[in-house]
C-alpha cells in the first residue's frame, strides 16, 4: 500500500529531510489536544452545554447557571437540608414564605414577573413546571430562531437567573431593592453587550428579527461582490489561471492550467490527471504545476488566478494544513520566492478555461498539452475568445 501511494504520485523527489507526521492531525504535528482526542471517551453532545459554555456568555454567568442546574446555590432550603435549622423568609414583596430555590428563581413575586416579561418576548409557551432546571432545559429546547435572535434566545435564561440571584443577595444584605422592571432593564443591557459575530451573509426572516430588534440590535449583511468578469493582465505580464477538481470530493482528480498573454491569447494550456485525491490536494497540485511551468518558461511575475479561497489563504499565511500535500506546498513556496507571482482570487465564472481543462483531465484520465491558440479544442476556444473580449458572465 505504501508502494502504491508512492507510485500514485503522493511523493516528489526533494533534497529535504523526511519528517515524522502524526496521522490524526491536519498539520502532522503531535499535540496534547490530538492525543487527548484520540484516547478520550466522548459522551454525546448536549445542547445545554452549547449555551452554558458559550464564548459570548461571560464565564462567571455560565458557571452560575451550571450551579443553578445542579441545585447547588445556597438558598435557605439548601442550607436547612444540611441540618442547620433556622427561620427562613423570602425577600420578594409577596406574602412571605420560606425561601427555596424554586421560589427564588421561578415562582416568587420578583422572579415570576421577570420570567413572564421575557417569555412573552420570545413567544414560548412553558409547560406548567415550577422547577428552575426544567424551565431552563425546556427554554433551550424550544427557543429556536436564526441569526442574532438564536443567540439571544440561548443566552437569555442565564442572564435572567444571574440577575435574579444578584437581586436576592442585594436584598439579603440590606441594599435598596430594585423593581422587576428595573431588573428586566439590567438583563436587556446584558443582551445588548453580547459580542455578536460579524455580519451574516443572508438576513434572517422578519420573524427571527423581532427579538434582536426589541433590543435595538441591527443585523447587517456583507456588501455584495462585484460582477464576475475575466480581466486580462496589463502591459507585458502573463496570466495563469489554475483549477483543480475531483469527481465528488475524494475521487479521481485532475488539474487545469492555462497561460495567456496581455491580449488574452493562449500561450500554453494543459490538463493533468492526478488520480485519487481530494479537491484540496488537486488545487495544490494544479497551482504547483502552473507555477513550475511559468518558471520553466522563464515567465516572471505572472498574475495567478484561482477560484479556491482555501489555497490562496494557505499561500498568504505560508501555512498548509494537510500534510499529504506538504511537499507540493513547499515547492509552491519556492516558486513564489523565485518567480514572484501575483496571486488573486477569481470567481468560478472568471476561471472557466482552467475549470474546463481540469474536467478534461479527470474525464480523460490522461495528461494533455496544448501549445498556442490554434491547438485548442473548439469548446475551449469558445471560452478563451469570450474571455479575451472581456464579456461578463451573468448569473441567474
Ligand atoms: Zn417571595
């Protein structure tokens, strides 16, 4: 099997030293995290954990909610249960009763008013349960929605129990008591301070926007991108379009590269068959082959276009995360050093010729070279002449 791998080309001669790789990680480095993930016995994921241990929730509040769920906050009934007898009276302004966790957090005069306000806002019908644990779990299961609204729904119960407990303690220590509406306002301030993620690509539907709008949170959408067109290089530069693709992701793959001059006429184009692999690997190999060809032809400073954001990001960060493609990536970095290409992203529509060649490679399962405009198959010439005219490609 190792021999097969070598013969299939997942190997290239180089003067570099061999290096050890750790199979379970994407970068081949052995880390404590990867080791732990390998030996641990993970239990199924709980939806509750997602909202309790959420980076958008201050950890002190997450921990407190967890304490509430475990029934371990020091209300009077909890202390009495330890065998310490004393007289207990709740601190809300209703008819006084013994203080219990349920009274303090759910059914007491102060707690019920606060919960009622937010229940009406997020529009969930609670089962008539009196238990704080059930209430939080039920809330998490039923408060759906999308975008910012979803985050708010997930984090709200934690803010509510946190503020209720703070108010209970303030009253216990003789501070001035706040009204329920005042507590609601403090909880709203927590929500407004949630560090939401950057803008969404798509606005959620109006129903999902009601809750964020109530808190005065606007959800922006990223600006739309410009029209996709093929832009040919200025002056004497050449342009290299590259594309790598696989049948399915993880099947037979191929790469397509095409080099054109500043008039848009084809200097050289090729389709190269890569055998089994993934899209990501095919993209890396196509980039390596294209840059290698530029170097061999003595073309300096080519403008390189790819429609793979992943590969471009790897190159700009000088870091490649799949150790399987490590050798190819190293060669890419060497070529970048010597030929000084200008790499940039293009839309699929601007990369049609390379895409066509990559498809040809895996369909024909062979390597095919074309030299000059006249040698191209008719289908490909259609694409290159449309590109040369700079015709825009309109999307539906
Ligand atoms: Zn009370």
